């Protein structure tokens, strides 16, 4: 999605003024990184499009249609910026759409809008990375809990297997005391117990693997935090 990860973000521009979108796109070409643009008029705009956008920019719209566009964009796009030209409705728009960032229409507005949008995209990505780090940490915690349980059970299981192996070996020391079929069954018990014992011994490496996973999770969380702070 993002500038920091090298993936191209998606920017949706919704306006009934074609020149509005062209001005933004031309100005954005002067930036180091340029997102992918989707340009739509208010009549053609589909709310499903904004759900995939990292940023939505709303511009001049038909009379009465701007509030409808803002309501839809506010609930679907990751972030929304609106360029407003009507100073009289500024307070009402801010009150009705608290998640939308409004920018006044003035000379040189595009030189204020594009850097603002670049910064918003950086922040959107930082939040997304932090969320991914939290999910990874939660998954690691679940695995760590399972690993600790397996380590605790390893000792009990190992003690039980030692008892089974010991008794099977004692029985095998007296082959004449049992029929051929029974000796074969005892030998099978002994062989299977040995295999289970080998599996249990492999758990000895589980503790070091858990520590490695915890360190990796801590590094991921630290990287995400630094990215978020750096974008602030």
C-alpha cells in the first residue's frame, strides 16, 4: 500500500470538475513517489471503489451532492480530504463529517493539498504496519502459550513412556514365558514407545525456538513503532 514499503498506494479522486483531478495528478508528478489514481465523477462514483482506496480526495461537486459523497467516503476510504470552496458551509461540514479533513480553496491550493496527502498516506501505512505487528504479536503469544503447555506436558509424558519402556524391556528379557504372538505384541509396544520417546526428546529444541519467535516479534513491534513515530 505504502511509500515506506515501496508498494504503490491507491488514491481516489471524486469530483465533477475534470480540471480538478488533472491539476492534482500533474502536481503529484513532482513528488518522489506517485500513487495509482482512480478518477471518477460524482454521478459515476461507486462506493465499492473507495473501499480499496488508501486515500480519497473530494473536489467540486454538483449542487447538493457533496454531503452524500462525504458520508460515503468517510465510512469506506482509509482517509478522506475535501477541498471546499464555500466558506459559509465550512463549520457545518466539519461538524457533520468529523473524519474528513477539509482544505480551503485558495490560490496555490494544490501545493498545499498534495504534500498533505503524501503525509496522510505515510500515516495510513504506519497505522497499518502497527496493526499488522499487533496481529503478529498476538499470534506469537498464542504459539508461545501452546509451546509452554507442550513443554510442561513433555515431562509427564516422558515419565509415563519411561515406565512403559522399562516394563516392556523386563518382559522381553523372559521370552520363554510368553507365546510367540504375545512376545510380538510386547515388542511392538516397546518399539512404539521408543518412537514416542524420540518425538518427546525433539521438544527439547522447542524452548529455544520459542525464544527466537519472541525476539522476532519484539523486533517487528519495534520496527512498526519506529515507522509510526517517524511518520508523525
